[in-house]
């Protein structure tokens, strides 16, 4: 595979891929998240040969279960990669970009609601499961996962 380039993109640029992969069969609006247009939100795209193959968004969102997890936190949301690049580093490159941006912003934590099949991916990047499985009606069962920065 050719090299993966990760760069900042707009919220609008995330929607087609987010919708196709994470909200397939649902209305397009379900792929637009609260906070997408917030000044503290950041959106990243992974590109191969100029083609968008992955997206990730991070929002400034306080941890829901403070303390003991005190300090500022960013939530990674809407991470999606196309089938043909899965397992080839695009998701990792996006997550590394989110972690670096959260660190640059001075956050203490980064967290996500990970679909159960993705929990191993986040674990390999230093995230730990917090609590049990819970359901997101439009997306299925998830774990909350957390990583100190």
C-alpha cells in the first residue's frame, strides 16, 4: 500500500465516509454529531494517493465519571476506515493524530466509546476499558475506553 497521509479536514468532509461505514442504512443526518462544528473540535482524514480512506473526529468533552479521572479530556468519535485499508495503518495514523492534538491542547485524557470489535485496536494504543458493555441505539454495543496523556 502507498503511504498514508493524515491531515486536518472539515466536519462536512467526514460525513460521507462516516455515514457509509458507521451509519449505513440510516439517514445521513445520523452521521452528523453534536459538537462537530465546535471551535475545539478537530477532524482528520487519512489519504492514500489523494483519496480519503479514513476519518476521525475529536471533541472536547469532559469525562462522564470524574473523579478519579480529573482534568480536561477529548473524545474520539466517528472513526472509520474503508474496508480496503483496514489493518494497514490508516486507523492507527488517525488515532495517533488525535492523541497528538489532544496533547497539544493540554488535555489530560483521551477517551472513546468503542464498538466491541474495535476494543482490541484501542487497547493496542494504550486505552483501557472503563465499566461494562453499553448500547448506543444507532450503533450497537460499546465499551467506554480511556487513555491518560
